[in-house]
């Protein structure tokens, strides 16, 4: 069952939307707090498939919360916006995957999210292996194969880190996102640990000289193949 985080400080609309979504078999966590640290704590402690943000205090608070969520995770985010064209455009500029204009019915939101879950999230959950050059990563069993031959049994963190990098091949993944998603906290000591794990993966992928895991200075890490 997909899991949805509702960041809604409207005491009337939040519970109504939660009830409507759960009637569509979408598990929800409702939080009426839009404070950045509390939002971060929710995301760090739980895995959500999608977040929906709406502040009755106005679009400025909604977009501020959106920015904080986007700093921590790449999960899909929907926002509800009270303003018109410029406010909707700002939502997309700040990382929203979709923006709906208030007033909008809870039923319409639920239908839209259910369609997204079916089309994207449930499809992605079926991915159990990734091809990385001449390697294949079996994420379900935490095994790494080179040209069909088993070469390594991965630890949980190695498997999660390589899966994240492999799912975004050719793209830079923000270091803070990696640390929050896998180490659950972005701090100096975990960042040092991440560097160690990156070097471990480089060694375990060393049979294929085309594979590069590079540190993009000031940003994060990227896995890609050279020609």
C-alpha cells in the first residue's frame, strides 16, 4: 500500500482529505505542522511515496515547506496553491511535481493521486535489478553480478546506496538526500561514512573500467559510464 505524507495546517480540510485518500487504499500520515525542523523529522524517520503540502496561512508558507522537503528528498511532491498563474509557476520552479489551485475538492485530489500512484510509484516498486555497465545489481537479494557471475554480496547500506545511484545514472544526487535517506541524518560523521562506502562501491565495480562514481564538488555524487 502506498504511503502519503500530508502536510496540511487546515484543521477542517486535512482530516477530510485524509479520510478520502484512505478510502482509496492510500495510507496517510497527517501533520498540521509546517515548521521546517518538524517536517525534516517526519521525512527522516519514515519513508513516504509522495507528499502533499497546503498551508491555510498562504502560498508563502506552502512554498517554504516545499523548499524544505525538496532539500531532503526527491520523492514526488504535490502542492495546493491559493494564488493564480504566478503562484502556480512558483510552485513548479521550487520543485513541485504538480500544483492544484484552491478551491479543489478532496475527491479530485484523491483521484489524481491514485492515478499517479498507479502509473508511477507502483511501477517503480517492481524494479528489483539494475544494469550498471557489465554489472547487474539484484536489489532484493543484495547481490552484485559481473557478466552474469556473482562477484559480491552487499551490506544493507551498500545495496541501498548503489541502488540509489543506479536508479539515477547520469544524474547528480544531492549529498544531503543520500545521507537523510540512507543514514537518516545529515552530519559530519555520516558524511565521512558515505565517502568510505563510495570507495567500497568503486572497488566492487572496478572490473568494468567504464563505470565512474564521481564526487560533484559542492553538490553530491553521480554514477555514469564513460564511452
